[in-house]
C-alpha cells in the first residue's frame, strides 16, 4: 500500500511539471510560427528593407562612392539575414505576451497589475532605443566617420560589415533603453531602494560609460550617445519608482 501511495504522490507532482513543459513548448512554437510568418511576409521586400537601413550611411558617402559586396553570395544572404532579424524584432510584443501569459497564472492579482504595464513598456522602450539609434546616432556617427577619412582613401563599406555594425547598435540601444524597467524591478522586488541608487549615482555614471564602451563599436561618439541616454533613463526610472515601490520603503528612504 505504501508503495502505491508513494507512486501516486510522484505522479501528482510530475503532472504539473509536465503540463508546464507542454505549455512552454506550445508557446515557443507559437513564437517561432509568428517569426516565420513575418519572415515570409517581408522576404520579398528584403532588398528594399536593406536599402532603407543603409540610407544613414549612403546619404553621407562622398559623391561617386557606393557600398560594396566582397563575397559572391553576400548580396543575397545579407538582406535575408536582415529580414530574419527584423522579423524577430517585430515579433517582440508577441514574444513578451507569450512570456506574460506563461508566468501570469503564478502571480498574485496585485503583481499582475504591476507586471502588465512593465511588459508593454519594455517593448515600447526597446523600439524607442532602436529609433533613437537610427534617426539620431547613425547620421551623427556616419557623418563623422566619412568626414575623417584620410586623403586618397575611397570609402566603400561592405554591406555585410555594415549590417553587423548597425545590428550591434540597434541591440545596444534597445537594451540600454530598458534601464527604467530594470530600475523599477530592482526597487519593486526589494533588491535595492531608490535612496541606495541615488547614493551610488557617481558609480552609475562611470558604469554607463563603461557599458557604452562595451556595447558599441570602439568610437567615442557611439559610446557617448549611448551613455548619456542611459543616465537620463536611469533618472527617469528613479522618478517612476514612487508609483511602484511600496510606500513603506519610500518612507524609510526619506
């Protein structure tokens, strides 16, 4: 009898785990299906998408200069690679929703009310960081790079190298713009307090420039244009902690 009881208990404990794993698999498959559907919707416009991505550089090139492809297959595979990455970026809200739907049943009602806005804000801030990189950072950085070329040097950037460069910047700025969310979560979970973060502000300034150096290509313009928004967003995150952090914690800080 005891053996039967222990076997029953094992089955009861394993069933929830199996159901969670099955749900996780289903949600991953949905995400993959969404990305694939987006890819096939965009792949016919791959060359046009790349052309639009290259405008910040091509508009700064000297007259007569163009981008080049150094490998035979690069003109085909580079736009395809860009389309895959773009499909993933566009699918971020759907990915975050699937994550939210997976973890929401395990949260309390008040936690769900707090987490839902954070999920939406995360997607918005990531896109905002990418837009900031494209419309602000790229024109400034490429204008500087093309104007400092030594005399006699013809600027002809490889299309694959350019794509790798801008994708790194997109990811770096998208990630950096999540700082307000990270600040709120750290204070909300009790890992730190707004007062402690304010006291560590000088170290955070140094850390912002270090991360700017690590996340961007090795040029002072990109590093500075990433570090300054990071500091502004950190202060913005501190400002909004008053709406997320328990009042008892804020009272202790004051």
